[in-house]
């Protein structure tokens, strides 16, 4: 019996999005619909599985966990890149690590970032709550047209945000550690220093990859430079931002608000301060969570298992 675990299948839909029967009649597929919180809990739940499918970075899959899984032979990470998967530890243990492709041509995270950005600026989320409580038009929103959008990162997602902002006649400025004025211009933005970006922007949107250089990159000194009317949006990764500093600036009302799709700990703890803040709009890491992406992820996962069983693994992770 080949035992296959699907981790972090929150909606319990993974088995309906691909033909798992094609893996073979001897395969048993089990979905875990809740996050396995720590290494020991995950190890206990997954110790009897040969194949494990992990959903992006929802559950860190590092050396400490890999070494506690004696039956593990194959791990498949959805998406083309997962920095929380220790591919080197897999190789050392003789475990094959594979990845999947994306399903969407245009990154769907752009839609979430845009929704948070413009929904916050026009008070859509606050007015929705007010209407459900029987009230009507409690405040005036602020148009971002003619304002300045600051982009932290000008890769594929950042350039997409620049195009959207230009449609609303916004000025677009950008900064990242490797960005140059020439690259910024080619991406539809004007290069500025990090300090100037936080000082000038009416809205700031984060589009950086999490790594050692970007962890904690945005902190209290940056938030202190922001306009009191400015909006902060993060749809990249929670740890890029000093969460305590963000909580402090939001609690004090020193910026207009924040739209967040990512957090230091996911799922967000039940009693986290963000859950009670009126000037924060939350979404549960929906950036990549679309039907097209998930269908592609799980179809590719099944393909990876079949290819591995045939002795010719595909999309093997190298680093």
C-alpha cells in the first residue's frame, strides 16, 4: 500500500481536483484539513506516509521534520518554489523532492493586492460592516487617483501593480535592495530610496521574496516616515515586516490602515491583535488560492507521483 498525505487541504477539495486513482489501485490518499502546527505534531501525523504533498509554504518542511519521517520517499510542493522545503535534507535522506507549475498566466495575487488597496482607500470594508449593522455612509473614502503608489519590489508582481496604478493615473515609485533607476524605469516606476518611498507614498504595497536579506526589512523607523493618511498592503510574506512595529503603528492610528494577506504565523492565531483592529483588513493568504491554480497544482502532483513510480521523476527540486 502506497500511502499519500495531502497537507493543509483547508477546504478539503484536493481529492476532487485531480484524478488520484491514476496513481494506482494500491494507493491510499488522506487529506489533512488543518495545519499541523509544529514538528512533533506533524511527525506523528505523517510518520506512516510514503508520499507527502505540501501546499506551498503553509507548513515548513525542514530537516527536523524530514528526519522524523522514516517511510517518506517523495515530497511534492505545490508551486514552482518553496523556500521552506529543505531539498538538501531530502537528498541526504534519499527522499525525492518535486514541484508543480502555476495554473494562472497572470499572478492572481495582483487581484488580492488591488482589492485590499482600493477597498481600504474607499472604506468599502468598513462600510460593509456598518451596513450589515443597519447603518449608512459613515465616512468619506479617499481616492488614490493622482496619488503615489510605493512598491517594495518591482519583479513580476510589482510590475503588474505598476500597470494597474497607472490606469488610475497614480505616480509609481519603487525600491528594493537590487533595484536600479534603469530597471525601475523599465518596470514602469521611478526609483527612490527606501526612506523616500515611505515618506512620499499614499499607499505602499510589498512585493518581495522572503529571504535572509528581506526578513524584518520593514520596521518601526519606516512606519514612522509614512503619512498619517497612507495605506500599507502586504500580500508577499508576513516576516518581511516587523509585525510588532506594524501593530504599534496601527493601534496608535499613525497611519490610515493596513490590508494584509500574509502573517508571521499562519493560520493567524485566534486571539491575534489584528483580528480586533478596525483599521486592518484581513484575508487568509488568498493570493494564490484560485481554482485554476489548485487544479494545476494537484494535477501536477499526481503526475509527479506517477512519474516517480515509473522511475523517472519530473520537476525535481535542486535547491
